[in-house]
C-alpha cells in the first residue's frame, strides 16, 4: 500500500496545484478510511507525511495564484482567471481542505 501511495504522490510532479491538492486530500481521506476499517494504518508514517507535505505545498501555491486581487491594473492583468472572469476559485480548495484529516 505504501509503495502505491508513494507512486501516486510522485505522479503529482509538474501538475496543477489545484489538481495536486485535491488528489493529495483524497489520498489522505482514503488512508484514514482504511485505518478505521482495518484498525491499523495501511500507509507508513513517512508516506502519510509525504502526502501531507504535498497537500500543504499545493495549498500554498493555490493561495499564491489566487490570492487577493492586486491593486494595479498591471498586476491584475497577469492574475489567473476562471471562465467567467471571477478570481476566487480557491474557495473550493479551502472547503476541500477543511474536510481532510491532517494529523
């Protein structure tokens, strides 16, 4: 199990921050479900820690990308936008983050 999770986390390299964030959160939720179901931790502590680290790094990148709107027109021009022009897709990331179990 640990090798499988390690392979998944390695697969995140170079991916978009939101996708990495959601995937890492899903892995942690799955590990927690297995822990409750089996009564033992299916992933070693280092695998869980590596996944948690990836989750935090991805969240940090999301916050940098979609942070508060900038004041100057020049800064706004280079901010990522969604299809309709809104600039706050990070709200979904925060909702997902609130559901994950980080020890």
